[in-house]
C-alpha cells in the first residue's frame, strides 16, 4: 500500500490521527490478502505497462530415432493464440469529519477505516470470482460493466468447442453437464487428463484442485468423495482412489449456482502457473492519500488501485454442472 498526506494535514486537527488510520488500513489489506483465494486460482502478475500480452505456444514434436551418427531433426514451436489484458482503475473514499475528531470518536474513525479495507478486499474477490464463473459466456457483467471472459482462442473460458490454431486436433471441451457424483468426478478428471495442445500432443495434466461455491450439500458430497478411504457410494468396501489427491477450495464469492444448479470446477494448479493460464494483473497497488476538503473541513481518505484479470490458456481448468450447456456426462 502506498500512502501520502496532503499539505497541511499533519499540522491540522487531524494530524495525530493520520498514522493510526494508515496502520488500520494497511493491516486490514494485509489480513484480507492472506485469506484471499485469488492467489490460489489465478497467476499473480506484476505489471509496469498499460497492458500485458500473453501467448500460447504449441509443443515441440517428439524426439526421433535418427540412427547412428544421425542428424538432428528440425522441430520448432509455433505461436498460438494470444490474449491482451488491460488493468482497470478502481477507486473509493471515505471521510472523517472534524466533529468526530473533536468529540474523540476514535472507535467510529477506526470502524470507517476497517470498512474501507474490507470494501477493497471484497471488490477484488468479487471481481475475480464473478469473472471466473462468468467464463461460461463470452462476457461477464460485474458492477454494471462488461468484462471479457474469453480465453486466448476467442471462445468462452469454459466451452465445448475450443479450436486448434494449427487444426491438428479436434475441438476440445472443458465444460460439462452433470450433477456432482463420484463417477462424474472420475470422468471430469479423465477428460482433463486427455487435454491436448494445438498439435494434438497429450499434455499430461494432473488435476489437483476442486473449487466449489458455498453450498452445504455440495460441500458434503465433494468432501465425502475425496476424503473417504472407501468408496462412499458403495457398500462393498471398494477403495476410494480419489482420497488424498485433492485440495478443496470453498470460495463464498462464487455464485451458488449456474443455470439454476450447483457446479464445481477442477484445476491443475501447477499447469496453471507454468503456462500462465489465468493472469491476475496488478498494475498499481492500493494507493491511499489523505487531504482536507475545504468545503466541509472533513479529512477525506481516497484509495486508488489498478488491476485486471483474464484468461489465456483454458486447459488448466474445467467446469461441470447440471445447469450448464456443456458436454453431457453419464452420472
């Protein structure tokens, strides 16, 4: 967090309150960031530019048996689809009245500072969660503003028809239609493990994260499916091979349903980082300045930040829910 004080503030009636309020804001921002799920689902990227461009490249071809003293075959990677992400500017403010300071209403002043930091953290979480869930369409409407929810290939992040830029592989799907069950979990895992690059090369994904909204019945079903030593849907004591494979994230900021039904997301967290699949671009950290409003004599605290997010490579994640228009799976 960057903090600046306007001229004359330190010498005014508000002077002694500047550092305590700054400390409250800074501690609140740090506490929210520690509990934030954004860093677990997006690739956190620092930027010094107006926008950032992300590019997908195809894999190299296979090694070849060239025989004794054979020449090195020429193989190359081809630039694939690309994505440009431009951070947006976000602002908010609150005021401390002169009467509050005169009457020593310190708890009220601290409360306003805490509400300010909560608002900032909540805005980031809601933006990231709404954009992710909005990936079932081409745009996500957040706070009355439309944001691009497509991946680099120009179709929604979650789609049944992700194209290949080289045309060397058929369209692929990472959007599936089914209620959650053990069998559906197994099937979505299998589908992700079969994802290929634009040249048809198997990517050897290893999904390790399940993300769900805060829905009680879904939480119980998911945790039973991945936390039981034995198959929770069988009375024959079959081994549950899914146990211990998953990090389950319950993100309350996600909408509880898509198309009227609960849903879950599956992700390969390592692939997400290695291929910068879902960048969250931070251009300017929260910058807070304090000055006096000459019309009201109030101490105005203004906060400004620049950040944005988008989707580059769709292959790190899949979504499944009965209310989607995805590829139907047998339950």
